[in-house]
C-alpha cells in the first residue's frame, strides 16, 4: 500500500511540473562595456490546459525588466512595451530578436559571456517563474542563431 501511494505521489508531482510554464533555451546577448540595456531571449512553453498570461518580470542584474515587441508603424520598426503576454494552452511563445523579447534596462553592471543572470517572470495568477539565463557572445561561431 505504501509503495502504491509513493508511486501515485510521484506521478502527481511529475504532472504538476510538466503542466506549468517552462522556460527553455534562454540567452542574453553580451554587449560592450558601459551599455545599460540588453535583451533576453527564450522559449516560453506552456504545458497546461489553460493559457498563462505573463504580466511582468524582474532581474537581479537590472533595475527594470520589461517584455517588448517589435511592430511596424508607418513604415518604421518600433519597439513597444507589452503589458500582457498570453501563452496559449499546450503552446509556446518564442522571445527572439525582431519579435517579443525581455528588455533588461538600467543594468547594474556589464554582463559578460558565461555569466548567469537571474530573471523572474510573473503571471496574472500571482505565480512566479524564476530562471537563470546565460550571457553569450553575439559575434563569431558561438553566437546564437535567431
């Protein structure tokens, strides 16, 4: 009986983990020293049966973290803040260059390749999604491909 209970508990905890928001393939571009703004990119994967709406973010390396998107406006490419980013049930949204991305504003220090940056996303249900994202070089063979 105890074994059955343990197996059931393990299965339930596995489902809960798989059903939430997963943050995959994240990276932040390394910039020249003195830059005060950078961007983080990642794949937000929703394993649940309900949509998840991200309404905010924070970072231990920046004064402000905001979700932005690029939009065409009167023939010009413009970056605009996004107040709510909905990830559909069993779907995903890719934060990538030229699309949705997480702006890290007022960096507390220059970010260097290999460094881990703490980022936390918040949803409208009050859940927090902390993750560590690696800073990568933006030139050469090691640069991520959008």
